C-alpha cells in the first residue's frame, strides 16, 4: 500500500530553497518517491498556514521510512530554508 510524506514549509531563504529543491527532487526520485504536489495554490481551512506544501507518494510505508532515514534525505535536513 502506498504511503505519503506531507511536507509543510515556511521558506525563510529563497536562495537556499532554490539550491535545495533540485537536490531533494533527485533524492526523492532515486529513492522511489513520486511528487504529487509541489507548491502551487492552496487554501488553508484550519491550523497554521505554510507557504509551501509538498506531497510525495512512496510505494510503501517501509520505503517512505527508509527514504526519510537515508543519507540522501538526512543530508538536507540541517538546512534552514
């Protein structure tokens, strides 16, 4: 069964996000993920608002967890975007 990352981000540094995005896209693809949404229009009905919303589909929960814990993914988590 498919599993999903739902990523909500407030971008603090546009230059860093421009550098990060292609690296993240390459890692997602290499690890078996597929972007379903990356930015675009949104309408927040409840809770905190974020300026960037991303949804990534993974083949399974195990794959999603392995991708999150992978060196390719972890190497970008230290960035303040």
